[in-house]
């Protein structure tokens, strides 16, 4: 229920939440010592009131930190990154429906009694965003009372919190569709209509979010660094606003006739039934906002990431012999887990290392003695959060084409055995340091794009963590495979995801390297531009190609024009890029590859109206065996089901019982 009593004190629920769970910004210096963290208790005793929380700058800063607390903790086991179809949990917890809740949602185990990741009221491991919005509203109404602050600093802090309020509304809209707009703190003296509010229509929600962001952006500091890292600045806010407008124009939110009979109290649909002209205007608005964000970011030092630090000692000789490909591998391998990253526009820096991080659950265990490794503690290196087989096929060939559109790729033979190039093979020059030399593997694992080898853990490839380069086979009792250290810890599909694992995450010193969890990065803006511009035009133009090619060039694959007119493209896919519908498919697949394992594919499939189709495919993987013949047998491991009902989260039934003005989402 959207009812928050906040005249002189927080509600009991808010007080308990603040006393036990409040955290503050993790400053840049803490990145050097990832075990350090700082918690602030902003509700010290029962005498705490709104009057004294804003009496000094220090107390107001604690309240500012509280507003940021409601950002999702996407580095942990119930991360929203696990929504979608890239990940699969370990076999041992397959029947434990209290764990890996995002995976359970993909199995259609969501419920309205206690919704998983339910941000409306904070159920199922989610933070209560309406409580966060009310915290923001209190801050906005009280910050001007602080005496020992300059007016410009007050304006900046107020703008940060105003933006967060809009962003929390957007996060709710992503999950629930039409939401209740909560623009001010509610007190017991308010009219009952404000205590028991109704949901607003989709366009009204978007309009409110955009208007509130527009109000906040001018007063934000341009770019934050140092101890302010993680707080929203003008660059980040402008980029997120562009994302909001992209969502508004997308098929799920504009002209979606799946919800044409989902009515408000006035018997008008919550979802706009836009015609083509209105949708085109929305895409044009998105293009304008995206261009503004790109110009601002590029003009202030944001650029596509390039790794400039040390490579692992095991890679030294290969990097000398194969410098271009090894540099590209590191650029892509460290893309999200490098702390100092000029591509990151906004990220969540409130990351506290624990033994249930994605980088811990997804890291492989090493045999004692492997390349000098000693202590092997599975609780800090779990070998259990792996990748699905479907993800393997999404990545391009080295020619920058999907598997079915590359004439050199033989799908009928992709599971046949082969060996990686050895030192005496001509192909070895470009695979040196990328693939192990002269080992058993399959055709599917050869001649793939650099992101494939940087992001995924495969048999015949390398895994970089524990500060060493690890030769992975994933066979029974082999490195990375089953029965290595604990019989119940292994990648169920025998496929790993190493994109989220820092190369220095290791068990010997129990070191978990933290990094800002990306919320938006520059590559997203480039692909957003390609998509929005393509949708606003009758046919793609050079500007569309330029935007997507920036990402493809960094990925080490040919430009779109070259890929779809060259010698490797199939006749059926030739010149696909010159058609609007063909370019749409290319852009969507590019996003699936570039943002794999980053929580983007799920929301993209929702906004494309493709989620039920895409996410109802069963999880497949390899059969565990001690030899290749036994191992490379594809089999179904886990059922998945995702329907139209699941595209919108259910509102907790307890909220409906308390507020009769709320209308439940369809199917719940």
C-alpha cells in the first residue's frame, strides 16, 4: 500500500529498515581496499525526527546516502542481472525455490502473495522503491532547512534526489507498467485520496519521469570523481533520460495491443494504443535525447573502454607474439570489472564484497597446486553460476555475422570434434593466448568473435582469475569441471561466464575485487542511437551504421556494411543491413552480444515484445563426462516458461487488500 506516515517521525517499518540496512557511498579510495565499507545509522534513537536530521550538513549527507540506498544490489545472488536467459544456477539448488529468485521468475514461479524481486513493497529480496521515493520526497522538502551549506551545494543535492525519485519511478514502470505517481511525501493530515492513490496511465508515468529528470539535470554537477563517484551527475542523468525515452518509444510501451483491454477506472486502457505517427514522434524524441547524451559524454572524457594495465604473467609471451588480439581480449575481458573505466557513465559503487557475489558464485575453483595456487575455499570461489548453451550461439563468428548468416559456418557439424590450432598450424598466430594450443574441442568453439572468448568459459579456452591464466576443459575432475573440489559445485551446463569475474579474484587471500556495477555505459548510448534512428527512418542511413560500428570496431569484428556485403555472408542475408527490418534484427543481436551477462537482455526482450518467445526455451548444456565423446552431448537441463502474464510483475495482494483503488496486473 502506498501509505507513508511521515509528519514528525518515520514509520516503524522505515525506522527498522534504516537502523539495520542503511549504507552510504563507497568512495573511490575504498576501491583500493575492497574489504572496507562504511555504514551509517541515520536513526540513532527514538528522539530522531525530521527536524534534527536536517539540522547540519553531516546529518543531511546521511539522508542523501539513505536516498541512494534503494538502488538495487545487482552484484549479489538475487541480482536483476540474472533475469533473462544467459545464466543458470548450480544443480544443487535447483529445487530450492528460496534461492536464485530471478531464475525462478524465468521458470514462471512468480506469485502475487509474496512477489519475487517485488520492488513495489519490498518483497522477495527487493528494496521497497515506494519507501525510497518517499525518502526522496522528505529530503527534497527539508534540505533547504540546513544552515551550514552553500546554496549551490543544496541545489546539487536536491537535484540528485529529485533525479533518484524519477529513476525509482522508472524502475517501477519497467516492472509493473502503470504505477502510482508519488510526487510528495504523504502525511496523516493529507486527503485520503493521496493515501490510497490509483495507478497512472503509461504515458502519464513517462511524462512525469521525464519532466522530473528535466527539472533535476540543470542543477547537477557536470561530472563527479573521487569521493563522489557513484552519485548521479549531469552526464549520467542525461544518459538515463535518453534510456527512458527509448523505452517510451519501444513496442511494449507504445501501441501494445496485448494490453488494449487492460483498463483504468475510467475504462480507458493503461497502455497507449499509439498509431504509427505517434510512435515515430516518440522515436524522434529518443534520437534527440540520445544525441544530447552522447555529445555531453564524449565532450567530457567518456570513451569506449581500453585496458591499459598489466596483463597476467602467464600472458606475457603470448601478448608479445600476438599483441593486437591479446589487447582486444583484455579490452573485452575487463570491460565491466575494471574499476577505473572511462566508458562508465553511471554505476552503483555501493558494492560490499561477500561470498555470494556474482564474481564469487561464477568463479572457478582451482586444484591445490595449480600454477602455485594453494588454499582452495569453495565459499569464496563457488564454481556454480554458469552460462546457458543458448548464449553460446548468440555470439558472432569472427566475420561479425550470426552463425546462420555466415556461409563458412556449418551448423550440421558444429558439435563435431576438432582440435584447437597448434604451434605448427598457420591459424595459431591469431589464436595464441586466446585458445589453448592443440587440445580437444568442437567446431562451435572455433573461429568466433573476440567477445566470445573474453566473456564465456569454454572447453579448450582460458579462464583468467586468481591472478593466473587457467586452461579450462570442464570435463569430470578437470579444471573448472565436476568433482574438482566439491561434488555439488560445478557449472551445471559445463559452460562458464567470466565477464563478471575480476582477473584478481582469488581464494588464496580470499580477495574479492569489487567494481562499480554498470547502470549505463557509452556503448549502450551508441546502440540506443542506432536503434532509435533506424526506427525513426524509412531505411537505415550512414549515421545508423556509424553508431553501431563504433561498438563493433571495439569488439574486433567487421563493420556492418562489410559483414553484410562481403564474401562470408550467406545469400539470404546479403544486404540485410540496407532494410529497416533487417537492420532492426542486426541491432537487437548486437545488443544481446555486447550486453550479455549485464542484465540488459531481459529488459530489451520485454520492450521488444519478444520476452515470452525468447524466454520459454529450455536451458540446455553439455553432459558431464571424462572424455570429449561423453562430454559433448547436448541435453536439456532446466525447463523455462515465460508468458505474457510474466512481462508485468504482480502487485502484492496485501497492497490490494489495503488499497481498493489499485488494479492488479493482467493474469494475476
